[in-house]
């Protein structure tokens, strides 16, 4: 049997979940013997294979129109979609802005910030993606495996990947659950 | 007994038991959120749903009473799905994002419930409606965004504390927690007991001091006893890395059942006092840092010549916040060994000493345990301001008013507890004895008691004149008391002030006249170890101008202005104190003392429970506890000590029976 292909990507997040993935340390060698690690934001190949992968992993929430495209592309190209971390599962820290609206958040960031001079303005180039209400990935595309945590611990990530690599669906419970 | 079946297990429980409690007794776990062992079941959160054979829908087990032959299932797929659905709805109601909440990692009952059901996510997002955060209270913050509307805080405020500050407005999804009629908490009738904060299952009510200071998994617990008044509430002291984090009540304790007041819960952490961290000795007119040896030698040098001198000798004064071990050692070293001119406590509240004298005369205890306050239908409170001091005893009474208990309070206009009374006896003139005489006359006038040679009508009229109390109020008091099933009388410092033994004796006689068996009497007594001080006879009057020198074991007590002034003209003053004050600034030698959390020892509370305050913190370097310091002094004075504090304490009859814990 060919090794299952695994690809990952990140949306609006802090990259912490990918850092936690790297925290599995030398176990990554054992893992690469079980899986074919394809495109990830931390390897050279950036986009998941056009002919598809077995497992797609997404970190971060959907925060703008570009994130939405990336999430949909991953969903189309993978069989099992994993939402990795609190942002992907719930919306996470970026979702705080939903309580005030994206407009307020942009104003605070680009105009009201203490270090911004009187010229501050919200970028509005047509090339830029449009901010949207912050969404958990499951609000946009179907998610098969939810791995909450901010970030999920390296042990939990290793467990999830090794289960998927061996053709089983991971079941998170007890001490492995940590929503932060 | 009722027999029922839960998950195939036969369970026998008392009639009236709820299915939830029956399952608990059978060791079957049913998750809950709005239920709490100290509160009346409410049935609001629906997490505890069970399947009952024959019932069309799932039933909340917390409010469902058992019936004979009931068949209950607690873990079918239908129930497990329902639990997840209930939790999903709760999560979707407001902002329950765990990543921006400090109550997490085992501290949040909502999060724990989700973990128990192995929820990896929530299927519904909230509607992103922000709610206000009420940060107006000095000790805690109310974040409405975290509220799950379980009403535990409201029920605790009403049922346990009897304060009725918290309530709910609107219904359904618009339900909103309010203080009074919707004022900020800091401006409300809240008395800062913090029970709501302790009982909140989520991060809706959080303590300011301990927020972000340490979660449950990171702190150490020290089951101890409060030393801020003589109720001696059992409490849990939370520390981390030798730092005080928070004080909580312990729901499982027998005296206060988890309740604490502002003084016991928040004030020890909010105290802003300067610690004394090194011994100080007065040289050339000013206090200079010294070693312990230098400071103690300076004391010994001054006091040793006063050994055995009864005139112009040494006065040894002790705080009644000190442990029994400390107080007994003071008595042993300075009274029995050194034979100082006077050895006494600086207790101003005379309840303990007057009660001890009466007990001595009677030859037996005459007071009841505090438990009688928890189940009474008429309580007469005399000269005790239970809204200011001994507040938890006040909670026991206030919380029963909603179910019909009559609270009669006699006191001056300064007594804040009188506002809570159903019947106010605000005495404008006359003495405590006059009050008891007028109440006795009222009792006789109503033919509820017989007292020889008492012309009730005349006595009632004249005593009403003396006290300024309306005859109608006196008769009503007598009527309530004599028709009560479980009457109780509480007296405090206002009643026995000026060493009023006569009034207390009259009260004893009055209490005996009530009902068939008389009314039990409870004395609330000054500071934490006031009763132990009285047992050790450290309650003598002290006159500063009659002594040459004073040794004051102050511990962490803040001295009164009166004491500071009294000691101003004493030629030599040595103080063992934790905090600097005008008194320590005036002293000749100052020794740094440990505070309550740094020193272990026993305390005798108002109802004679001998309880242990455990050490929760290590004292700073160079700071010594009272016992160690006294031992050092005793050695240099060549006084041998046995340290048998327990037999010293039990050597004489007490006003209330002394019991362990």
C-alpha cells in the first residue's frame, strides 16, 4: 500500500499549530516513514497536489475571502480534512473581532493605534482580499477531524497523524482534549 | 424507603430524594451544571437529563423525586446526544471561547462538562452579541459574556447568604443577571461575601486578586480556619510559590458550609500594610535595625529587674488574634514564671470575659452551639451587629427570613443589622438590664410566663419609659418568642458592654422563661481567640500609668488608636508586631512577627470549637512567630515552660462546651 499523502496549509492563525507540529521532534522521522508529507507552509511545495492528497490539515480560521479560497481548495483536494487548533475549530482569537465587527478592528489597527500618525488609513487596494466575519473552518467547508487546542500539544498532533497514517480515525477524549 | 432501578442497579433511598441524589448514592455519575450540593435544585441547565421508563421525554434528574419501582437510564445514546445538544446550546448563547478566558484547564465546569462528553468542537457559533462587563466591584468582576444563566449566584445570594442582591431580569435568551434593580455591582447592596464568585461554574464572576495568578492545577490548598473573628469559619487558603493567591470557603465543612464574609475572604489579600522585616531597637532617640539577639537582650535588660514586681512593674499585653499556644505560653512565661504586674489581652469586646465569669458562677456551660442559628423560627439578637462583625452568623439568620423566620434585633442606631430585622428594638436610653426587664414584663403580661412579685403591667409601663421602646414592640417580641417552636437568643458586645454581668444573668433567667424548655443562648465573642483568652484569664483591666514597661505581643493585629495613646507615656515599650504602625514607631524595641498564614496554632471560636489554623506560607527571613519568640525570651529569663496549652485551656469551666474541630 502506498503511503498516505498529507498536505497542510494555514489561514488566519499565528503559525503556532505548525510550531507545535514540529514539536513532535524526532517522532517526525517515524511519521515520514508512514506518510508522504507533501505541501506545507514550512516546506518548499506550497500548494496541495492537484490530483489530491489523503489528509489535508488546516490551521487558522477564515477571516477573509482569500482564506475561504484556500479552505475550499484544500477541501476539494483532500479526502479527510483536519481542523488543527482553536482558530480552525472555533474561530479562535481572531474571532474576538466578531463581537465588534471587522470595520472596528481595522480602524483600531490602522488608524487608532498609538504608533500610527494622523495619515493612518485602512488599506483598500482592489488586489487585496476582503475581510469577512471570522468563521471556523466548519462554517465554510465540511471538516472530518477536529483537533482543538491553542495550540494542540505535540503529543495530540502526533496521535492524530499516526492514527490517520494507519488508516484509523482519531478519537480525542479525556486528557487529549484541551480547548484552552 | 423507596426502591428504584438506575442503569440496572437496584437503589434504595429515602422518600423525597431526587433521582440525581439517588444516582450519586449508588455511585452513578450524572453530569450537572446548575445543580449544587448547597442549593435547592433548580432544573435550569438540562444537562442532568435521564430516561425514565414510561415518560415521553427526558427528565431532569436534579428536580425529579424518586418513586417506587422507577426505571432510570443515565447513559443511552439518546441521553448522550441530548447532553451534547444542551452543551452546544449553552456554548452558542454567549461568548464561551475558552482561549480568552482565565477560568480554564479544569477550573471551568462548562469546559469540563464538554470534555466529559468528548466534545471536540461546538456545532453552532454564537450570534456575536457582546454583553457588558461590570468591573465596578472592588473585589470581583462580572463578565456577562461568560454567564450561562444557571442562577447559582442568585440562589447562593438568596438561599445561603440571605442578601437578595442578585436576581434576573427578562426571560429566555434575554435573561440577564442584575444586582438590585439593575445597578452596577459596586453600587449595589452587595456585602462582598464572595459566595457568588465561589459558586460560579464559569468565568462570569472572577476574583480580581487571583485572576491569572494560578489555576487549580497550579496552586496548593491549606484547609484552615479564619482568624478574623470568633466565628472561626473553616476556609481553604490557596497559595502558589509561597504567595497567597485566594481564600475560599470549603462547601464540605460543618460550621460555615463554604460561606465566608468580606473579612475572611477578600480583606486578608487586600490589606495594604507595611511589614516589619527586621528587629528594631531605639538608639539615640530613633529606631535602628538590629539583630534578634541585640533586640531581645535590650528587652531582657529592661524587664528583668521588674521580675515579680506587682507595683510599677511589667505589663504583658497580647492580641486575642494570637493562637492558643501563644496565649497560653504568654500566661505561663509572664504570669506564672515571671510574675509580671499584669498579663492580659487587649480585647475590647467583653462578651467572652463576662460569659466566662457567669460560667464560673454557674459551674457549667450555659451557651449553645452556633448550629442552633441555622434552624430557628424566631431569633432575638441583642447588641450584636451581625452585619458588621461575625457576619456569617448573620447569614445563618437572614437567609431563613424568606421562609418565615422572624428576626428581632435590639441595638443602637449604629447597629447595621437592625435594618434587616422584622422587628426593630432600637433602644434610645436605658441599659441592657432595663431591656431584659421590659421583655420579661411583656412575657408575664401576655401570661406566657410567671415571675413572682412582678406586677407586669406596671413593670412594662415603667421599663418602656426607661428604654424608650414602645410597649407594642415589647409585647410583639414576647409574643413571637413565646409562640416560637425553635426560638434562639444571640447576644454580643453591645449587650454586655461595661462588664455587664447583671444583664447577662437577667438574660439567662429571661431565656429560661421562653416556651417549655427555654431558648438557647449564643454569645458572639470578639476576636478570633477571644474565648481562649478568657479561658486563660487574660482579661484583666490594664492601666498604662501603673506600669514601668510593656511587652506587647501584637501579631498581625492593627493596634487601636486608644491602645497607641495608652502606651505613649509608658517608659519602655517592646512590641512583637507584623505591621508597622504609629504604635511600633513609638516603641523602644520592635520585633518582626509572623502573620496568620505563617504561623500555625489552635483557636477557640464563639461556640467552643477548638480548631487549627494551619501554616500556609513561610514567613520572610528574620521574622519569627510568637511561640518561638516567647521561648527565646523565657530562656533568657530562666523561666521553664511546659507548653501544655491544652490543659491550661481546659483548666476551668467554659461558657460553652469546648469541642474538637
